[in-house]
C-alpha cells in the first residue's frame, strides 16, 4: 500500500514541468503512468491474444471427443475434460474468440446506431429530437432479455452474427441518450454557431466540429457497449439460444449446468468460462476508468 | 411537477403499446409455420394432418386478416386473458405466472433495494479514503463484471454442492407441504438465500463504484470547496455531496432495471428457483409460446411500474422537479 501512495504522489508532481509543452506526449505519459489503464489493458490484451491464437493453441476442435470424460485438470488436459470427454481448454480459447467477436460486432452496431441517433437528436433539436428521444426512452425501458425470450423462443441455435445484430439493435438506447446530452451542450458553443453561419453542411459540422470535441467520450462509450455486449451474449447463450455445441463461453456454462456439473463436482467445466468473461468485462471497465483519468485532467489529481 | 409526470406516463403508455405490438408481432414475423412445428411432433397421415392443420389455424385465429388478429389480441389482453399454457395445460397463462411472480418478487425486491442502499453507503464511505478505496474498488469491479449465472453457479457449487450449507435447488423442500409452519418458513428462507446473495452482490459492486465516483466528483465542486473554506466539518461536506450524488444514482437505478431482471432470470434458472425466470426455461423447453408471450408482457409491466416508483422517489428526493425547474430531464 505505502509504495502505491508514493507512486501516485510522483504522478501529480512530475507533469507540471513537462506537461504543458507537448500534449500528445502528455497523454502517453499519463497513460503509461495510470495503473488502472495498464492493468485493464494488459488483462484484455492477454485474453484477446489468447482468442486470436486460439486456432493454433487449441489442441482440438472444441466439440471433438478427445479423452476420458470428467478428467480434472492435468498435464495432458490442461483444464480437464467435460462430461463427454471434450477438452475444456480448447473450448475456452474458442469461446473467448466468439465473445470478442460478439463484443466487437454487437458493440460496434450499437455504437453506430447510438451515435447516429444521439447526434441527430442533439444537433437537429425540435420535432426530430422529440421523436428520437421518445423512441430512445421507450426502447430503454424494454428489457433486452425479455425481448430475447420471445425472439429466441422461435429461433433455435442462432449464429453469432445474429446474436451480434440482436445485441446491437437493443443495447444502444442509453448510449444514444448520453451522446445526445453531450451534443446538446456542444451545439450551443460559439464555434458551432460560427460553422453554421459560414454555411457548412450539417453532417460536416457534426463530423468535423462536434464529434472531435467529444472523441474521448465516444471512445469510452464504445468500450462500455463492447463489455455489455459480451455480458448480454453470455446470458443469451446460457439460456440455450446460442450457437449449437459447446463453442461459446455462455454455452459452456449452459452445458455444464444442464449436465449436472454442480452435482458431479466438475468445477473445471464452468469456472474457466466465467473467469474469462469476468476478465474481459472487468478489464474493459478498469481500462475505461483509466482512460477517463488520462483524458480528463481533473480526475488525475487523485 | 404535473408536466414531469405527464411526460413520464406518456412514455410508459407508449412503451406498453410498443411492447404489446412486439409481443403480438414477433411470433407472426418469425420464419416458419408455428402450427406445422406443433404438428411435426405427431406422426400423422397426410389426410389427418390437413384436417388438424386447418382446425388449429382456426383455433388460434391465424386465418383471420392481420388487423383483426391484432385487435383480438388487444381485446383478450384487456380482458385479462393471455391464453392457455401448454406447459401447465389446462391452466391459463395468467395463473401460471401469478404463482411464479411471488417468488421472483421475494427475490428481486429485497436484492435490488438492499444492494442499492448498501452499495451507495459503502461507495460513499470509500471515496477519498485511500485504504478503504483500494480494497472496496477492485472488489466492486470484479463483482460488477461477473455474469449473474456464473456467480450463481459458483455459490451453488461451493456452499450447496460441496459444503452442504444451503440447499442447491428449488423454492422450498419438496418433502414439505406448503403450510404456515416454522419448518416450512425456514425451508423457504434457506432456499431463498443463495439466489438473493447472487443478485445482491452483483448489484452491490455497480452501485458502490458509481457512488464512489460521484462523491469524488461532488467533493471537487465549488460548493464543497466553499463549505470547506468556511470551516464546515468534513462530515457536513460529505453529507451534502451524498445528497447530490443520489440523483444520478437514482437515474442509474431506473436504467439498470432491465439488467437486474435479466440477472434474476438466469439466477433463478441456476437454482431452479420457481419464479418467472425458471418459468422461462420451462416454457422454452416445452415450446410454450403463449407462456413466453405472457411472461414478456408481465416483465414489461413490472419494469414500467418499477420505473414509475423510481420517478416518484426522484420527485421526493429532488426538490427541483417539484417546482418545475428541471422539467423533462432526468
């Protein structure tokens, strides 16, 4: 503990000398000095790396029956085997891949919708704002998972592309509302008024004047949408709506639960996927806070 | 204040309308013929298949024009009918849901309220207190990033399956007949505990982080510095900061109601806790679409009511909404 306190004190003392001259260097300096950012990024980065090299590091096709069933972790089966004798490690790295894909695609789609709605509502104002705001508030109240049970009930064994689209279509409202509020506060500034007066087209003002002034905010929003998409898809797969087979983190937990891993004490079947999700999502949250501190000098003083 | 509530209520009615329309429309928009799916389970002669198909089409009103079906759906709904459950045939969907909703409420209400209160308190205390902050914050981040179903699995495994401290599944012991006896109440309580703890812990993390960040922000505001320079005791400054930080947290509570309900669904499934979430699984397994549609509407109505409660609390806590300075925001 005491060591930590001294490093944070150094943080606050050092920048005052070199900070003002080079803003870009300053950001990098603070980024590397920010413990939260470094820890968060390393966790997400490591898990991301594991996901990328999954096809090479996995010993088998995740669904293949490779050994005796219900083997605890050992040197030959790194994380043990499932009730059916599949390799848990292979399933885990493969599931990580799926989670990252759903997170990036689902979070990405939600982000695009949220920025489109948020900017339009905030910049246009008036009736357009009223309508979009109402739509946002209505969708905000409808729980994603509830919507899922009437959609998923009819579709068996969906693909991760569908999952990403579903998450993207339902997870955007809170982000749209936040972006709208930020846009509203920027639109009343002088530089936007000046751009309007000089006849710049609306979308150019939004892209060129408004968006860059809240770029860090947009980036943080995307990170949160990314993490949420992973959590939602994990619940989705846990309910058994996911792609067939034990190929995603959520369906690993689903299968482990369905085949009595609790009663049979096969803990190595359901513990790793949960740890992986917690790692990605928690890592993203901590990264988010760290970045916030880097972007916003007010928060650095702590 | 009247405008504030009028706007809110308009949004809620609109939401209900959209939800009912979705509830009606999604099954009809889905690819495939639901009746063909239903009949494919029986092995039928082609001639009897045709007869059954047309009779089912008539029974479910699927032969009518769409606008008729839509109006009929509303009419039935307003008469309090959501159809007949296939899973619990011949009970109506409303009865099946009513039995389950007691369990869900017993779980959700205390878990939500207590985690909100406790998280806010702990977060407020931890803010700007180095030692406490360094322990509470990482812990909270881990909790809030935990998938509900996984924490549930973990608790069920450690405390029920291995240590046998708590029962692993069900709403009460099946060897007991539901009566108002101590043994039965005790059984209810022990079965309730682990799902409750799951929902409580995940929620707690999020509220603690939120409050901690808000307090730090508030303590840096001008009014806080001014109070300090006047020589006000630290306690008093923190008290004002807390009062202000409550407002965004309340908004956050309204926003996260959907996530909390989703968490309850998967938690109940893990513990076989006989609430709405568990019912979802039964409905999916027995392809009981009427029940699924009913549960969807039930969840929507519940979330709308909860939203309304939060709105009322907000008015009580924030005097500005009462005199109309802050209309339409929140």
